């Protein structure tokens, strides 16, 4: 077991982690034999990605996650070899493997395996391990899908447990688990536009619709909302004037995990306000330029290149080179 770091740290929970295998290929053709130009393997899962990004940039974080089977051993080795602090929970079911096919123009095709089921005792152990990690923490980050066997209100329960010990809680999930969390009043949620539309139950046609939906979700319990908007950047709605941060054009290699890196950067910078949104989007833009779910270090991150302003006044800059595009978050 990895020793818990001291001081104010960010604890992440990933109930459904993965081994992420990325193959860089030419143009994908259905039914053809494809030859990869490069391959890589990374520790995966949204919370794991948040912790990896934080640690790569000198911030304290620890990942709580279940591990099982042969791929669980692979994931454990990846975390240890990468210097990623973690609290593993041994499970009877095997950890999943996800496959990403990345094309030269930045198009990514991802195949996610179903998560390993967890029984009631394993869910209770995961919750207990999470609570054990919280003393001294600044944030608890609850991330990703829930595996079979997990109650839909698991994140809501953990949000309340975090608040009981004075820890702020961020949730990056979707569907019923995210909706159930709102009653527990998380300090921050980070849906993308499609996930936000699902949450409010209707399509979102433009920035005004997205802002209105985020305000609706705040009224339902979330104290702040970051909405990742793909090439248009990210929107922050927190009770002040809504703010949009737009990344610069980049040559994209993979957008897998970019939203996780956005959340990591936002929290690392303080977890509130326009400056933190700028930093988060800069982290995400740097991540998009890297293969697989590789996370950027400080030398690759440039917050000054991110355009920030009132959401209704800021628009993304045009990409002059068709081989480049704004980061997809």
C-alpha cells in the first residue's frame, strides 16, 4: 500500500478503473487489417487520470481504486512505476482494459470494456478506504462510471461523508449517479455538454442554453458547474458572471483524459474562479497534444495562451492550419 502524503491533498476515487491501451494507426477502414505505428499502455480511469496529472505537476494526490485479476496487476505496476500514490482495494473480479485507436488527424475511436462487478462488501470497503484517505484533504474527487453492483447513490453517499469531515467534493460523472449526487450538494460538478443535456432532459443548442442548464443544475444542488465544450473550451457557472475559457489551436494526438486533466488543473490552481478555469483549460490543451492518456508536465502548460472572458463575449480563435484544431476537452 502506498503511504498517504501529508498536508492538503486531493483524493480521487475511481470505482471503475482500467488499463488503457492506445494504438496509433493510419485511417481506420472497417474490415481491413490495420498496422499500428506506435503503441502505449497507461493507467486509466477518470480519477486515476486526475491524480496522475496532479502528481506530474507537483501536487499532492492519492487515488483510491479497486484492482483485480491479471489486468489489475498490470494497472498496479503502472501506478507504482509511474510514482502515482494510490490506495488499492483487492477485488475478486478482474480490472477492465480499454482500447483507443488514434488517427493522425487526432480522431480517436475508443472501445471501453464493461467494468468488473463489485459486491456489497467490496463497495463498503471502497467507501471505507476513501474515508480513511480524507484527513488533511482539500478535495475529494469522485470520477467516472459505476461498476455493476454499485448503488446509484454511491457518489451522493461519499459526497456527504466528505462534507462531514470538512472536505470539498467534485464529481465528474454522468447519468443517474450524477443526478443522485445533486441532493448531496457537491461543491463542483464537471459534465460535458452532452452529459449536461442528459441531466436537464433536453438538448442544448448554444451557449445561452448551456448557461441556463448549468444554472438549473446549481438550483438543484451543485454549488459550481464546469461544462467542457470540446473545441470551444470550458464554461464555469458558479453564481458569478459565467466565464468561458478557450484553448489555443493545437495539433491533437488524443483527447482521451483531457477533461480529467482540465479538472486536475482547475483544482490545483485553487478550485474556484476564472483564473483556475484558465489553468485547467491550459492543462487540458497540453494533454490533447500528447499520445494516449499521457499527462503533461509544467513545461508543456501555458495558461497565457488560453482566452478567458464573459461566456457570451468570448469565441474560439480560428485555426489557420487545417492540421491543427482547438483542444477537445
